[in-house]
């Protein structure tokens, strides 16, 4: 709707109702999940048995809480480790990709750019299977030919990092590249005219300008890595990240413990998003 064009009362009311229903549709499942995290029952369903914090702080079974469930805490630690590593690699490579595609012209640049975007349109499960098959063949070939066993190519955390990095780095490239396009290169040229070297000009002029985009890319990459399931499922080993651990728990039967974990994830994701927005506004 265009605010400057007068609209009928019916159309205005219908539009407001549509927007309201849309956001209710998005928020209602999250509200239900959050509510049952406080249900004093072993099952996340009606009837409501009363309010409790046992699913967060309980230390005795069957109502053991998130902060006393070692397997969940270990899975959270694994997810944080993977997400930090993937985010750091994605921002580093994404920054170099942004400079490559925005500052230089070379033969085959368009094809290379399309190849960089391909992981975004490939289903995560297909991407995970492809990486697993390829890495396994390379690892088996190295072992058969040279008796070299590369654990990094076997299912496990390092392969999860490589698998997530293969598509998350594209997001980081697009985020950083979008801000780099707006950068006034005459500022770098002024620094060069004042005697600064190329790397010094980039470090003191360009990178501070890109800092908000780099932080935003890091946060987005962290969240995407932390919640990734499809690709991770194909590549994980014995150390399962949180999404895989929750999936394994769900196969055994859902409990409000999973609701409590989900609520903590929602709060953590919201806090990260708010910090990123606040930082970008200050910049």
C-alpha cells in the first residue's frame, strides 16, 4: 500500500488484519515453545500442570534442567566452537572475496562469481552429501596410495567446519561486498598521496569503514552455523553440535527440556541481533 494514495476503510482494515495475522502466524509457535518450557510436566503439551523452573535449573531426573544436562551443555560448547571458527574463516575469506570481485577485473570473473553463489541455491542435504562423498574419496585415495590418513576429511568437527564454511562464506562475501561498493576510493588515494603504502591505506582507511559490515557478517555467520542442521547432519562425527543433539533427543521423545533449550536459543539470537543493530547505528 502507498500511504500517499487515499485508501478505502475496508482495504485499510483488511491490510491491517493481514499484517497482524502474518506476524501471529510467525510468533505463535515460538510463544507456545517458550510457554511449555515452564510447564511442570514431563511432556510439552496440555494440560498445564503448573509453573516451574526445573527444566532450566533442575538437578534430579526426570526433570533435569538445561544447566545440569551435561550432554546438552557439551553440545552447546561444540556448536559455539564450530560457529566461532566458521565465522572467523568466513569473514576473512569473505573480505578477500569482496576485494577480488569489487576492485579487480579478470577473465572468467563472472563464472567464478556464479560458482561462489551456487552453494546458496543447493539444498543443504545435497551439499552435505556431496562434501561427504568427495572428502571420503580423497581420504581413501590418500590412504590407499600413500598410507596418509587425513582426519580432517573424515566425518567429524573439522569436516563440519569445512562444510558450513563452503556456503556461509558466500553470505559474508555478499554482506561485506555490498558495503565495499559504497566506499569512496578517493579516500584511499588521498592516503596514498600522503605517503601511506597500499596495505597501510587499506588498514587505516578501508577496514574501519568495513568494520560494521564485518561485524554484521560475523554475527550472521555465527547464527547460521549455530542453527545449521541439514549439512551438519551429513558430516558430523561423534561430537554432535546442538542441533544434532536435539534431533537425537527428539527421536527418543520430546520433553520440555528441548523447549527450554529452544527458549535460550531464541533469547541468545535476539540479543546478538540487537547488539549488531545497535553497533551499526552507532557506526
